[in-house]
């Protein structure tokens, strides 16, 4: 069945929510430079995740919020920035509107770490004020074992993990010819630079270089989907008991 709200009419939606479906997935991202993968990487990955899990968790899919808070990479061509206050107010209105329709479980699938704090704050406020349950998923966290098993790499920004996800979604979006290992810049608390002097960023001393093997990338992303699905299913079950 069609699960994207944008493609349902209001009569179909009314027949579904909340009687048959009480969970909505909201993909949220930002537009920023990502090395050799698209400016929309933080949007493309959450959209692919919700597309693959909506049926498994019996949810509808809300329209994507593609504009977000980009700070460190502001200044690179194509990178867009929404001020934190604007983003929070906008997200709050989006989520409150979904609660008003009748959704009881609002799940944000976020693609961008630079707005996690703001999303947590909004999700708490909406849960408190609208008597709904809210869940934020930053898909790339807690993937160490899974990432090492499938990609044999460390995590990073526009590095092995995000690039593998994009590769699994559409290999044509990964511009291999533009890549060399020198593009990788190590993040350090010793300095802050605006913009940061590179868009492929590693946070550890380990190897975060791109693994461009398509099978490995697909194994990684499939495992990500399974883990995220499990996390959501378990949370919904536990909420149901409370
Ligand atoms: Zn990203």
C-alpha cells in the first residue's frame, strides 16, 4: 500500500490514522558538502531508510524536512544553513501538525549530527505538550561492530559509512574518479575552522578511507536497516507496555 502521506488523499488518510496506523516516520536532513557523494546525502540516506522500513513497522511516511543546521561546512558551494531557532520552530510545527492528525508515535530519522541537540529538544517538548511518544534515530551511531564487520573501516563524515550507504542506494551517486585518500581530514578538538578545511572527515586514528566495494556497501546498509528496524520495533513494543 502507499505509505507516503504526499501521495495519499485526505479521505484515505482519514481512514488510516489513527484507527489503523498510529506511527509516522519523518526523514530530516540538511544540505551540505560531502566529499565525492551528493550535497543531499543527509537527506538521501534517511529517505532510503524510511522507504525500506515503513512497511516493516506499519508506519506512514511524512514529507521530508531537507533544510537543516549546517555549521562547520558552511562556505562550501551548495551548503545551505538554517538558523537553529528557525529550524527548531519549524520542526516543532511539523511535528505538532502530525500529532494533530492523530499520530501517537512520531519517529524522526535524522541524517545530520549537527542538529541532533536541537531535534532532541523539540522532540521532548512535543512529547510533553501533545501527549505523544517521540523517537529520534541518528542512524550512524552504535554501528561500530556492524561497520567493522562489513566495511572494515572507522566512521566519519562523508567517509566510509555514509559513502557506503549512498553506494547501496545508487552507485552512480558516488564519484569514484574524484577521490583520493589525501582528501580525508582528521577532526581534532585542538582547533575549529570555519569552514572546516575538508569535507571528508575522520574522528579517529583508524582507517576511515572509503571502501567502494559494492557488495560490502550493500551488506553494511542492509545491516543498518535491520538494526534501525529492530530499535524502532523494540521501542514501540516497550512503549505499548508502559
Ligand atoms: Zn552526512
